[in-house]
C-alpha cells in the first residue's frame, strides 16, 4: 500500500541533490517496454500461455492478500510453491485447496529462523527457480528486533536479504532464476538513512516504511549486477494499493498484525467508499488482490524480461524514472506518482546498501 506523508519529508529526503547519485540513477534501464498489459491486468492474465510445470517457487507471506493470489496463480500455472510464514498452520488453512503448495516456518525478524528455513530448503536438493520476497509490515509504533534493528528495515529488507543470500546455491542450481522484491510507491518517500537507518532518534513510521521499500529496490538492482552472470535476475515491483493486504504494524508479542489505519483514514485516502467497500480503480492504483499480484507474477515469469533485470516495475511494465519531489499530505486522496525515484535505483547506493546489509548480518 502506498501512503505518503509530508511530515519530515522535505525535498532533500525525496530527491537527491548529489550529482553522482543522480548520474548513477540515470544510467539505469527504467524505460517502459510496452508489454501489452495494463494496471487492470490480473495475475492469471499475465500467466496466460506460460507453463510452470517443474518450477519451484518460494513466496514469503504467500497466504494473505496479494501473496495468496500470487501463490494461487503460480500454482494454477503448474509451479510447486513453498509458502514461508511465521505461523505455518494458519498459512496452511488459508491455502487449503490450492495444489502443489507446502508451508514452512519463517520469521524474518529472527536470523536463526531464516537459517533454519534455508537449511531445510537446501536439504531438499531442489533448485529454486523463483523467489518472491513478498512479506512485509507497515506503520505503527517503533519496534526493534533482538539486535536493536528497526523492524521495517529488519523485516522488509534485511530478513529478505539474509534469506536470498542463503538460498543462492538453490538459485544457481535452477540455471535461470528470478528474485522478485515486493516494494511500493513509498520508495519515493525516503532513500537510505545512512547515518541512522534504525531511527535512534526522530522515529517516523512512514519514513521507516519508505526507507525499507527503497531498500527493496536497491537490493534488486545490486543483486542483478552481482548475480546476472549466474543466470539470476533481480526485480522490484509496486503492486498498487490493495485493501486487505494486512500490512499492519508488528506487535511486540509476535501475534497477528492489526490494521493501524481506521476506516475513516481509508475513506479519506480514497481506499474505501462511504459504505466501507474497497474502491477499485486500477488507473488510480486501487486494485483487487488479483490485479495487485499481477506485477509480481509478471516479473517472476514474463519472457519479455528475459534480457532485462535490475529494474522496478509497476502495472506490469517497467516504470519510468520520476525525478519530481513528493508533496502529498497524509490522508489525502490526491493521486501521487508511484514511478521509481532516482535514489531507489542509484547504482552506488545499491552497492553501499549491499555492503551495509552484509555488515549488519555479521554483527
């Protein structure tokens, strides 16, 4: 879900004034290619004619919202899907009736849990053709993991970073694999806060969420640069605004997340109508789960991307670069740009984040 706040989001946060970062961003491949799909296309639409029989897929959080639709569509196309979830029992109930799906425990805030999941998967001997880093949290009070890391950065980015690096042998064994990071138009809100990524001072949940979503994009950019020679391509995607994706804050007791925006908030943002029903308007980002899952599935499978990687996609195509600043008040239904910001695809920032993330995992 894209939610924007003017608070603490001045021009210097949104748009880099560093010429080196600007030049680096401009060398990327953020140019739409004319796929023929639209914002209204569904996951089934983009998978039409694609046979995934014999392909192995992991989807984190693949039992709710767009994750559930991603799992369902990939299974329908013939893939075998492992859904990684904090509560595999709850996940299995949500996935009942979907073929070729299994579940395994994964807590992205717990390094030991990530290592255990990786060991389990690598022990199966199966190659991994598609990894969709879909799970995420959004908003709420400041929560830190046992290492003291801020939860948005730790779960949305660092947990997926550790998972992906651990699964590298299985990705290589596929001899052609894709890693898809589910980002958001909120990548425009903030670049990486290099001096204070974990908000030791001045916590703002939307800046924290925006930083983590920019990290998702930068991770895909650097992954593709490092691993494309091994046949592993990286992508980041914006699914649109999908009601019911359960991107609530993480509770300290680890139980199920709850919505942190009231129905009145959602109405003022144009996500619910006056009767409390979700607004569906794909051209203004408001999508069904089936439409929201489509860009993840497109990035994971489309032959149109066979020779393209390290890009941010939206509406089933590569997003153009948008250098304009954002000035949208929280709670506004004004339609902001969700195109990719220069700071989110800057190659030097991508390399720097990779190195920072490796160091954080070693600490």
